[in-house]
C-alpha cells in the first residue's frame, strides 16, 4: 500500500480540515480496493492510513498557527506523569475532540472514580492551555472559569528557632497583604467573578504536605509578583502535574464548613494564639500513610459581592442605639430581603414604641456592650466569600473518615466562646459525588459560602514559620533559583525550563553537545 499522496500540498488550515482530509483518504483507499483481489476490512484501511500519517511531520500538513512545536509537545508530555489508567484518559481525550469538554467530564464523572476524575481535570486544564480545540466550551459556561486556572506550588525556607517568633509576625503580615492584593483577581467585565484557592495537601503516594495556590490563568503574573514582593525567598513552581489525594480502588470522604452562628460574629484571630495555630492543622495530617491514603484542605476565596463590612457596621451601630442584638443582626443582602425587613419594621413600629416607653419611664437604653466589642473585631478586616472543603481518601470508608475527623478537629482551636465557631457537614451518597467533583474542579459554590475576614483566613491559612518534627514532612525551599545565563542554545533537546520571578526560559542541549 502506497503512502499518502501529495500530503505536503494539503497544508490543512485547521484540525477540523485535517480530520476531513483523513476521512477522504480512507474513503479513497477503500474505493481503490473495490474489484481488486486484495481485500481489507474498513477498520484495517483506517489503521493503515493513520499509521502512515503518524510518520508525517506536522509542518507538512498543518498551517503554522495550528502546529504545536516539537519542543512544546515534549514539554507537555514531560509535565504530566503517566498513570495506570492512561488508556481511559486517551478515550476521554477522544470524547473532547468529538463531543466537547462538557460531555467528556460527564463521562468521567459517571465512571465513579474520584482518582480518575481528578487526573482527567489535570489533563483538560493542560489540554486547554496548549490551545487545542475544545468544542462547546464557551466563556459563558460555568466550567470555563475553573478549567482556565493555573496551579502553583509554594514553599519557603525553614526559619531558625531564634527567627521563629519574628518570622511568624512577618508571615502573618505578609499573608494579610497577599490576600488583600489578590482581591483584584475578580477583574471586571468578562473576568468579573474570578476567584483563587489556597490548598494544603498530602497527595496519595507522597509523604510531604505541600502548599498550593490556584489562580485564574490570566492573573498568573499578578500572583507571582504578589508572592515575590511579599516573600522574597519563596520558591514558586507551576504545578502542571496536579496533585491527587485519591486511592484509585478505595473510598473517599468529605465535609464542608459553615458558621455555627450568624457570620457577623468572628472566629478567634491569630493575635489570640500564643503558638502558631497552623501547627495543629499540620499535625492532623500525621496519620496519613504514604501509599493508598491522601487528604487536602481547600480554601476557595472569592472577592465579596455584597457590602458585608458596611452592613455589619450598620448592625453594630443599631446595637449601640439600643436595638436588640437579634433584630440588629437580621441582615439580608438581597434587595427584596432588605426591603421586606424595612417594611416590616415600619409597619410594626415596635422600635419607636420601645424608645418612647423608655423615655417616659426614664429607663436608660440597654446596650449589649459585649456584642458590640465582638462585632467590632469582624468589621476591622475586609470580608471574603469562602468555601472551606476537607477531603480524604483511603482503602476503605472508615479509614477515610478517620483522617477527615482529625482534620475537622484541628479547626476547633478557632472557636471563639463569645464569637463564632465552624461546624463541618459530612457529605453522603450523591451529595458526596457532587462535593468530590467540585473539589477536583476547584469550583466556587455560593450555597456553602462562609463570610470570613482576611484576618480569619490568614489565621487558618498561612505559610509556616518553623518545621515541626512530629508533623508530616512539609515541603521546603532548600535552594534558591537564579536566572538562566544569556547565550544558551535556542533549539535541540529540551532539558527543562528555568523559571524565575514569573519569567520562563527553555533550556536546550544543542545537537553538537
């Protein structure tokens, strides 16, 4: 059987035309075989065409704007670690090209394997970053935003004992500035609604706990600049090979956090701790086995869409005027909810009657000073909308839930007796499946949002100041990085990528070397 004729003259303008050409070639071959002694099944003809086509250089058939350079293809392959279910991944990749990303994710979800779904999410993100076609995925789609995010691994060098206390204060201050600066991820216009995540994870197959930050791909440079301006010795690496906590044949468990009381009341802040509260959280990962178990804490941080601070301050002023706490903190952030409350108050006239009665009786106004002081702590820092998810996986459900219980217990230290507490809700059945999907995709879910201040988030989620001997190994920056020297080869065998402060330089070994 002869090779594909005139292939160099085709120069397909797009992958769609390329596929059309291959179909034409298969049909032509089948027509040639009609009436000849040589007979082949249609499947065999197609396989022969594809086999020959695989030997043709991309530059011979694709226009320059659609061709992936060999160096870039090598980089994509090197970034992704092979998995035992790669055959299924290839099948799902085929569904992307034929039926689109939405359908491929639906198929992956129906396989009921959190491990596979998590890996497929990693693949889809890199697939889209490579600029490959994704039919049906429009900017208006809910999936568009989570599939266009970039994950970074962040590590800091270990502080000495003498530097520990000073370093913790610097870290806390730096993290507050970081969260404040990252509020601009929301953007405007089509970018409005962006969010970012901070995650602490011990992946299945790893004995290290690693800090990850995921940001919209369009905000990568903003994130890198923020980190390096506040933590000059931080090591930031793009983690294209996303972590996976799931046991491929085991079970998973998950829970989401909610406020035990009205979110106007705060949690305990870092200035109320004598020891870094992160120590307890890291200890909660201590019983996780390297192989077959994994766990993660995921903060999904969304810039505020409502005037939380202003409404909380209004409630505090009402309490200072003598309004009962329960009525003052009955806050609605919807227009109709606010209007309904105001109409109800106006019709009842209870507040005016109470003031008149107090004035006539000469009674002093009863002000709940404790509530005022507690709420004052909440309005002292800007509020974010937060999803807090805990996920764990092990060989069986009871083991996964035991890991989850340890992580949930680590958050008890943030309970404020006069303020608020976090309560975790365990997910079961279909709700657990939806939770695991949202966890892997890093979706923001407004149904489970908790309004937390930057101070509260910083208290729970900040880089560590010292190494804990009794906790799992926390990945540290062991060496600094330097920019690549000038004059390096620009083609040849790709050895790696030098990444320094947001800039990337590909390192090649020239043929003569």
